[in-house]
C-alpha cells in the first residue's frame, strides 16, 4: 500500500505484509522456529520508496534502534502484528527493519512514530479479514487468480496492492 510523502529522499512508503505459513514453507535450509506459523498476515516492514528509481533508500544515517525507544504497550502489540516468524527474535527483526528502512524515514517519523504508524496501518488494513470477507481463506487445494485476491484488497483499502508469490519448494 502506498502512502505518498513528498519530503525526504523518497516519494512514498511501501507497507509490506507477509503470510507466515508460506514464508516458513519456502525456507528449506533454515526452517522457521515455530512449526505452526501464525495463520494471519503480519507486518514485514514499512519501506520508504521512490517512483522513479526501483531501488529504495536504505541504511541511512540516523538514530540507531534501542528497544527502550519503544513503549512497553507498543512492544506487546508489535509481538502480534510484527513478529519474527523465522527465528522468533522479534526485537532483532524490528532492529533490522528500523536500521535498514526506518532510518531513511526519520525526518518524518521517529522510531516510536515509525512503529506506531506501522501498527495502526496493520490494524486499519487487516488483510486477513479483508480476504476472509471475500471468501478467500487458506485451503489445501483451492487456488485463486491474482485479481481474485487483489480486487477485495483494493476495494477495502483504496490502494492497489502488489502481490508477490514465493515458489513452494516442499
């Protein structure tokens, strides 16, 4: 989902969510720490991006992540919305996302605001519920066309999603 921000070295934010079961299935060399991954979309990141340049700014000079920068109530919410489904080390995942992407947004969003904004976007754009309301739920054999998935997301959010699939290696 794109949210246009005109200042800084980027044009908009990509709000990236992931489906944990697929993310875990494609990890052959290092399987996920939780054998039964979460059955709802989780945050992967909030990435400053540009229209004209396919590469996004990353690893900018800025405040380095400290877990103390996040209020305890926000940390508990992020454990639900933005967990590290691969290794289970949520704090390290948040630190990596902030240091790579968040530092580039710091002129507009400080550390606390970056994570608060991500949390509020996750709640207001509940992809799991949007798809469930369109009768798109996990199924062992049912498949859907790209448009079947993109259309209800666009209707609910007013934004055109970009969907990426990962090849199943199992």
